[in-house]
């Protein structure tokens, strides 16, 4: 399942990016993968992420991981601003 996530940041994109790479293995162990992450050209505190999860249960495990939530918040993620949008089953990658 593929998701679009938007979120506001309080410290800009760089600290969040560093946090992601420090915790990439944990995300993958929960059944998730980052496809894309970036901030807006005119606002480094507005971020969009495209992620893929193996299953709804993998997404739930990611969302319930309190330690990972705390790390994201420490990196500047304003968790209360998060909007998660599931993408349709017709979604595809450019090479598939």
C-alpha cells in the first residue's frame, strides 16, 4: 500500500532527513519503505513524503512505534499536522 503524507516541520527539512537515515533500518523492519521525501522549494518547513507499506498491519506498527514518534518529533516533525492519504490500487511506479 502506498501513502502520501504531508507534515509541517519546526526545524526545517535537514534534521528530519538526518533522523530518517538514522532510523531507516527500523522503518524497513516494520515493513515500510520511503519512496520520496522533500520539502517545498519556498518553505523548508512543509514536507511531503511518499511511502510504501507491506500491509495495513505494517502501517499500524509504524504508527504505534512510540520511540520512532519521539525521534521524529525531536527532529522537528509537528506530528499533530500530519495528514496521511492512501493512494489508489491503480498507483504505479514509473518503471512498472
